[in-house]
C-alpha cells in the first residue's frame, strides 16, 4: 500500500457500494467498472472525482439516529437487563484512522494534478477542495474530542506508509490538545472560504454554512473542555498531561467561546436560515410543527445531515421499526424489533408545563399530595414496597393522560406517554392495578384480572400482550417490545402509520443548535443575557408556544438545549464536553440520586369502583439498589480513550483507567 494507485483503490471499493442515484441526489452516477480504473482515469473527469469524493464522505464520523443518550439519565434500553449507563458506554464516538486521513490527503494531491491538467473547472475545484477540508476537519474533530491531541498529518506520507496507523520509521508526534482543536477550526475556516452557499451538485453536500455550523459546535466543545477540564482533572503524573496532550487550560476558554460566537453569528446574520414554523398560534400547532420538522428536510433549519432516500425502497434509517410501540409497529423481525428506546421519568420531568398564560413552570410529574418525589426503591414494587405504596397519599387522576396534559409541545411531539393517541390508537402503558378489595398488583406478568360492574380490567391495561406496550417481561432477554420506564420515543416516528423502512433525514447540524451554541458561549463567557442570547433563547421557546420571556443564564440555556435537542445525542455530548457525567453537582438534570434513572408506574385505581389512576415513581429496574448497590460514577480518566499502536508509532499514550 505504498503507492498512490493502490491507495486510491480503497476509494473505488467504497464508491462501488454506495448509491448515488436518488431523490436526494448526493453525487451523479458514473458508468463503467470503477475497480478497473486508475487514479488517472478517475481524476480525468469531474464525474470520476465525484465518485472518489463520495467514498470520503462516507467516512464522516457523525452518528445518525444514534442512541448515545441511553448512556445518560434521559433514556434507557428496554431489552433485557440493559447494560447501558456504565462507565464503559458513556464515551463519545471517536475517530482514529490514518488510512482515511491518508485517503483525504491523497484526494487533495490528485485534485491538484487534475486542475493542472484542466480536468476540473475552477469553481468545481474550489468546491471539491472545500469538501475535502470539511471532511478532514470532521474526522480530526472525532479524534480530538475522544483522544485529546493527535498527530496532525496534512500531506501524503507515501514511502513511509505501511498500514493503517503505522509508519515505517516516520514518527509524527502528537500535537497538544489545544493546538489540535485550533487546527480543526482552521480547516473549517478554509472550507468555509471555498464552499458555496448552496451546493449545485447535491443537497446533502457540504456548504459554507455546514463548515461554519460545524465550527460553531467544535469551538463550543473546545471552550467547554477548557473551562471545565479541572472539574474532572487528571493528575500531572501522567506524561500526556505534562505534555498537554490530554489537557486544556482554563485560560483558553475565551478564545474558543469567541470563535463559537463568531461562527454562529455568520450563520445567524446571513438571513439564510430560521427556525421552522417559528410562531405557532397554539400548543397543538406547535406539536404539529415540531413533529413535521423531523419527518422531512426543512431547508430553513437544515444545515448539514444525511439523506436516506437513495432510490431503494428498502433503504432505512431504522428509527421507526426500532421504536414504534408494541401495539403499532412495522413488520421487522429480530432482537431489535420495536419499542427499544425508553424515555426516563427524569427526562419527562425536565420538560416544562404551561401555566394559564402559556408561560413556563416546573414540569415535574406530580404523584403524591405531600410533594415527595421518589419512594419505591425497586422497579419490582412488590412485597414491603407495595405496602408502602398502599400507605402513601397518592394524587388520584381521572384519566391516565392527566399528568401530561400541560406539558411542553416538544414533549407531546417527542415522547410516547401513557394513554397517548398515536396513529389512531390509544397506547396502553400500565404497570399494575389496585383492586377494590385492597389487593395491589404491580408488575405481575400473570396480568391479573378484576371485574367491576361487569367490566373486566387487567393489571397491564389489556387482556393480552398484543394490546399493551409497557412493562411486560421486564429484565428478560426479549425482543425489546415493551417500554420499561413508562415512556417511549415518538420523535422521528411517522405520526400516521408504522413504516418498516423509514427514510426521514438526519439533521446532523440544524439552526436551533447554532442558536443554542451562540447562547451558551455568550452566557458562559460574558454573563447572563449577554449579546443576543436572551432573544435567541426565547425565539426557540416561542416555537414551542411559550409566551413568556426567560433570562438567558447557563442554567436556562442548558435546560433549553436539553429539551430542544432531546434524543439527538446532543445531551450525551454536552455532559461529555462539560465534564459533567454522573456528578450530582454538575449534572445538567436535577437528580437527587446522583445519576440514577427513574421510571413512572401508572396504576389503575379501582378502590371506589370507578376507574381512576395513580402513579408510582421508582428506580428504573436494572439499577435497583437490591440488584446493583451504589450509585454510578465516571472517572476523569474515562474522558480520554486509548490510542492504538502508540508504541509502534512512538507517541505518548493517554492516561487510561486501571493502567
């Protein structure tokens, strides 16, 4: 693999398996057997260059419809005993492949030759080069966020290259973490200068705004690590810390916050983007609009992302099949079938309620008249726990949906909750039954029946498992069909029908994130309501039909970020960059148990002969105190991943827990 021709064959192999003829066209198709073409052949036409560039795009380390948020207190796995939420699963996606970096550098070198030969027009040359810089920046962003400072290679190291991550006698030292972050920003500046406002060759190719949007994110990430690095500090006895390879200085935060603000302002002030359906006339309209935002690409808010419409009807992002309720789902089979994503009570509590004037107020789901929040120490609330439940002063609700009726429109559009009418069906999520004789059936898979005035009632809300969607077979290895927290994911799902092959796009970068990046950078660096932070914060809230005005503070901006970008994997990244994983003092969700996840058990109350409902707060089942004692923690060492081949490449290794 020492020669350019063989290296570029990697491009050909990847390009052959990608689809490029689609409704959302990314690249034009190229006829002929590309595997038999040389680099000279491919770079002799713009169509050939397109095909090579396509394989590079495939390396962008984004996580479309990922489930990183299951590693946080806002979501949970529903299948089996759920091994999420441990220190081994809380890291962000990293990137370490100098084969890919080499491919990008080779592309740039060959592109320059093609320009010299007149094989590419000047405007297309600039676009191609800008795209290569954008992708290389994204790859290095994937590296620095997980590994700290890395070797920066921007040229083809042809003769010394041996294999992926290994060089023969040529050692490239790691740059400091701060310098690596700055390199990514410089790459994105170069990309933004070269890329067009709208790419003429494909709606999902990088643009100037994609480069600036990514810069906004990268700069905020670097600023956060700098400001909060010492809250998860690693001892100076590690060589990587001494050399500042896995280290950030608080004094660098201002530079990066300012870079975030500048990049965000360029997008905001361009006038080319706005919040989709920014001024609804009611909560119901806000729910409809927020739902529609994720069903199709909305150009006013879309900055960069991925399409799944490649002309093949069976192509799918998998989101609908994995997350539809047990009662209404697609036709897929296997372990990852449906109902896989459980939204925790912690996240439900985080969504505000509307007051009478449609201002925001605390949205904690009310269960007890005395205001107590948690009491059930196990999810299997039986025995002594059930006795305690029977003695508690529950709020009794007439309808199972009553606790959620005043919730934020984004909750109503994003969460499957007990009793929701979804796709024309009332979704049954019930955990038990309090019978007239005082018998309390909770989480009993025998699904006991009670008959009152000639009507049959069941502990799980229906007679058989085909007709309910919650709590059945908890802790077993099953097909992931039953929500185990009381809530499921609605966001991204088709509101009208189950779709086995869902093809809605992924918003990797959207305008709302840019506004929130700006707000966070301003208030972190310059204080409450700095710049236009208060306006932009409340613009986002207004889209959800909150009519009051809220001050922009670190707390309110982070809260808005949590609910606006919920289940888009932003929260896991936010905890990571702010060094706030599972630390009670720094966690972004108020959580008195310091990192535990919680569930809500809806219980049918038949004590007076009229069906009503109470709700029990409980620890999520796989983290009960009787099954996993103690709370969860996250070692500062876990913020940096292990670097492969550090000995062969003669580079300083990262500090790793237990090593």
